[in-house]
């Protein structure tokens, strides 16, 4: 392949990626997807967020970071995603999905992108019951039930 063709192919693939990527922003307690509000957000503290529907203001998702009662030891930290309307709780240690050093808002933006990518949350901010169940199967590590207290 000539350099010109490679460059054209590269630019085409790059533009394709930008076309299908979605921008999630949390601003003034609003979750915006490509500029359209899909959810309301409430920051309880640095370790807990809640998300509400636009229609009836029901709390559909609560995110909570747990240090497993060992604040200086970070290897056992995890987070909980509680899908309240579905009565499903997901506990996982895979913090890399939403990690963002000292910026919980950016972390929550990554969380919403992750849920949209997994099709748990649609573009209107509604949960899919069957996708929540699949999400639980994929990511739940059932930490509290296997932890000795």
C-alpha cells in the first residue's frame, strides 16, 4: 500500500471512531449525553453518587466506593453499583473502569459511558432489565458475602 492510501485509510478509521464516540458530561447535577440531559445526578460525598430518572425523578442507580474498613490498604477496595429499581447489586474490585485520580465527577462520567457501552443504560437514560442481569453476571464479585467480619 502506498503512503497516501495508508494515510487515507487511517483518517477514515479515525473519523469513524469519533463519529460513534459519545460525550458524557456531568454538569450542575445533570448527566448530559451529547448535550442532551438523560439523568439527574446527586453527589452525596466523594465516595457516593446517586442517579435519577428525568421522567419521575426515581433513583435508579447508586454508586458507592468501599474501602473494606482498611483505609490504608487499597488492594481490597471495591465499589458497589446498586440498581435500585431492578433490586440488583453489583460489587466489583475492577476500579480501572471508572478510576480517575481525585476527580469523582470524571469517574462518574466514565461510569455512565461504561453502562451505555454495556447497553445497561440506553440513550434516554432508561435501564434495560435484561442487560442489568447480564452486567451482574459479568462483573459481580459478590464481595460482602465472601468477606469475613
